[in-house]
């Protein structure tokens, strides 16, 4: 009897170890944890539909973006969403299918005067951005420097309070417009902010991307499932 329990535990361990690791971050309204502690959102619905259609066992985890981003590059049996596709990331992952398009903007205090008519004008301000996310890489590629122009933060949880209470330390925050709209429904501090400038990144898309060493058979099953459902 004890031997059977050992064998059963071993089989369960192997099954879990072979599950696809799917990693993400809190990124309303694409993916976020609701009041019941369940991960929901438009991206989550699409990911689950595709993976279930592909009949793939997976484990879904939510972490800070930098944690998920780095882990997805290290772990061969892993994927990540919702990740913006860009030139600097192109060779880091295999981009299996798109999730949605998105736009990103600088947001600042309503009662503060800003002079941002083009992207370079934002170099005169300090902008809060999450390390390794799309906006961070996009701005770095265009001359924005960490600590000088960009203030690294781990999440946007308290950034609205920082903007209101620590003027001079942070002037702007950069958010996806959908993200700001979602937060404005529940966070009172968002009423103090307004959009100041939208990045000229029309056509940018969020993807479900996987480690380049992920088994080709698994990748093909996911791609075929996506095409069956959405094409």
C-alpha cells in the first residue's frame, strides 16, 4: 500500500513537472485578479480557450512583470502573456498568437502644466515605468535614461499616490489606456490625472509568447488551436 502511494505521488509530480508554465502579471483589463481571487480578463479568457482547445496541461502564475519576463526566458517549458511584441524582444521568444492591440500614454496631474507636444518633450520630466515592460524598452530605445528620465517601479499599485504626494520625484506615469480606464473605475486618485501624450506606437500588439526551447509539438498544438478558434 505504501509503495502504491509513493508511485502515485511520483506520477503526480511528473505530471505537474510536465505542465506548461504560463506566466503573467496584473494588467487590467487584459488580466487581473478579481475580488474572489480569480484571475480574469479578456486575455485570460482567450489564453484558457486556446490551451483547453489544444488539450494542454498548464499552470498559470501571476508575478511582478520582471519576474515573469525573466522566468519565461530561462525556463524552456514556459510561456508568457500579455507581452508587447517589439524589435528588441523579437529574438527572445516565439510569438505564437496575438491577443489584442493597445495604446500607451503619459498621464500627469490635472492641475499641473506640461509641455509635451512630441515624444522628446517628455525628456524634461521624470516618468514612472515598470522595468522590462513595453514602455520601458520603447523609451530606452529612444534616448530615455534610467534614473535621469525614467523612475523604475515594481508595480503601479501606489503610483497615483506618488504622483500626488511626491511632486518633483515623479512627474508622469506611463500606462496603457485600457489599464488607466480600468483603474479609474475603482481608484479615486485617478480623478486627479489626465492623459498628456500618447506614444506613437499605433498597431502595437500584445501576444502570447513562449520560450524558444519549448517543444515544437506543443507550440504547433497551441497555434493550431488558436487558428481553429479565432481564424
